[in-house]
């Protein structure tokens, strides 16, 4: 399973939304600043390399977990 860049970005956006919604001192200006920061981090070449590394780690973890579940369920 490979998570696309859009999927990873959507996951981060949902996480930020939930976090700011639960925060009593939420300010729209802070949400905007954090969102712009993450967009810039992902849009730079260094950010893209980081995202590729995260995708690789998550994909490997999911693949290992599914192989373990398949192995245990087949016994």
C-alpha cells in the first residue's frame, strides 16, 4: 500500500483541523499560518524528499502488518 502525496497531505490537514477544533484558544490566523507552513514544507524539494521517506516508512509498516495478519490467520 502506498500513500500518495495528496493522501498524506489530506491526513495532515484533517489532523490539524481536529487539533484546532479541540483547542479552546483556536485562532483562524494560527490555523492559516500552520497550514501555509505545511504547504511550503511539502512544496520544497527537501520537503518532497521527507514526504517520500514518510511514505516509504508507512508503506513498509502497512505491508509488514498485513503479512503478519495473513500469516497468523492462515494457521
